[in-house]
C-alpha cells in the first residue's frame, strides 16, 4: 500500500465519510472528459524510449493518434476553515502501453487567519496545505484540474512542472488585500518526495506538452548508452524514472515565493526552489540537486486580451563528489498572447529553452540543448463543451554522442483537435 494512501488518502476518505452526509452542500466536484485527435511528425516518442521532444511521434514519419482522458477533483469544505482536496486522472492513447490512472494532487487545507474589519479595509488570509500539491507559480495552467485555458498544450516550462516537480510537504501562504485594490502574497514550503527532479531535463531535454505524471508513476527515459547495462549510470532503474514517490535522501527541499496584483488585474510573481538532493543513488534513483528561479507576469490588454510571460533558470546536478558527472545550467521562457471575442478565443505562444552541460564527464552523453517552439490555438466554448484546434511547431538541437561535433535535430510538428466536456 503506497505511503501516500496510508498517510493522506485514508484520512481524506474518513473525513469524507463524516462530512458528506451533513455538509453535502460544501462538496465541490469538477471534472473533464477529453478526446484528442493528433497528427504528428516527430522522432520516436520519449514515452517509448525514443528521442522525440513530444509525447507522440514515430520514426520521424507522419502519423495519426487518438488520446482520451478523464479527470476530476473533489473538494470538501468541513466547517469554515478546513478542507480536503483530491485530484484524480486517467488517460490512454491509441496503440500505446502507457495507459495510466491515479493521483495528481491530494492535500489537506486549513485557513487559520481570515480578518476583514469592514468593507474597503485591508484583509488578511493565512492558508496551510499539507500533502502533495503544485506550488502556486504558473500563469499558464490556471483553469480547474491544473489545465491551460489558452491552448491544448503547455509551454516547456509549465509542462516540465507537470511532469517532474510536484512537492509533497507543507505549504504556507499569507495573502493581504490592501486598500485601493492592491493585493500581495508571500509563501514558503518544505517538501520531499520529488528528489529525481532533473532527470528529464538532463536525459530527455525540454519540450512542450500536456502530460501530468501521477503519484508513484514511472516514466521512461531515452535509450542513452550511459543508462545501458554497461553504461556509467547502469544502477539507474531500467524502466525509467519516478518523479513523485517516497523521499530518497531524507533531506527536505524548500521553496519561497512572493507576488502582487494591481487594481487593473496585472500580476507579477517570483519563486525560488531548492530540492537539496544529495546527488547520490538510492533504490535505483539519483537524488538530483536542483535549484531554480521562476519569475512571471500577466497583463490584461483591453477588455478581452491578455499577455503572460514566465522565465525559469537554474541548475541540476547528480553524482556526489567535487565533480558531478552530470552538471547542467538550464533556462526556458515563454510569451503568450490571448484574445477572447464572445465564445471564441485565440492564443499565440512563443518559447525558447536551453541546456548547457558544464560537466562533459567521460562516458556521459552531452546534455546541451537549444530549441524554440511556436504554438497557435483557437477554440470555441459551447455550453459545457469546448472545441479547440492547435498547431505546435518545435525545433530542437542536441549534440550527437556518436559523432562529436555533429548535432541531432529533434524537432516535431503536431496538429491537435480536442473536444472537452466540463462539469
């Protein structure tokens, strides 16, 4: 029985049984059923052990695919200050072996401070979350179920968070609503359970997408020689990497963030994260030592327009000792423009990403990467139905480990038609 179930989900279930009969009106249940048709041209998918930057792809040849998913989140407000939250997801893709179902988020929430003396006076809110939850960093995936309301896919920055960084621990956030419409927020977190964050950046690289890794799920890694039976990292588990699960090194990571919102709706936020991994091997996984910062802003344009941007930069390293065998500086950013007209909306996004391998350790593949992507999306809302069409164009280059001095182009093209039923 997974540790998360024993320590978090079982108490949540018991609280649900107690709360639902007498507080049924305090139960909030949202969900979505998605169906996607994709037309792709990319290298073999990284989910199949290939080197493509997209989740779909087959030997660089044009191919079509169908995907489906169902997601739901259930939140119970127990009294005025206590709530439980559970986010579940199940997904499958045509011809693929990675059908999954499980937990995205599960946490307890407590509101300790909620002071507002009179209308127009400053208000103060203090919120605690205990469990597995996203940090409040994104300006992109702001819809329910941690989805993007702007496009089918998320940028490489946001996509990596969904794939490999979802801390388990305690989050504390203070919010203050000031006079004249200004608001500010400050938060911090102590967490574990995400020690392998960095493995996908180094061994697979960056790429946009919309895949959420589940708790205790193992995702594949490319078939790198260093990960083979005779490779330098042969002790790494052969089936891939587990981004979220038990803590590996017993060391807590930490994060801190601060943000502000102006009366007109413009927002800005800055976040710092340090996983404090010991870089050693534990149970077939390395505890990556990753530090990164995220800064972002969102600006309304007129009555129906929006500009959003985020930039992340940092480093990740593994293997203990004075000279890590993998040591990478990375950065990625995106700029997104969205406009709504009635039920219709269009989105244009540009992004860039880069890895710089500082180690170049003998027996390891160069982890340098340089790439960018364009995304154009359009959608229409028809009641509870949302129809969206997206075109994604990715160009990425990495050094060849077979022929020094040469590069490998791993870019792809993807058209997606998505129909979503929300409730």
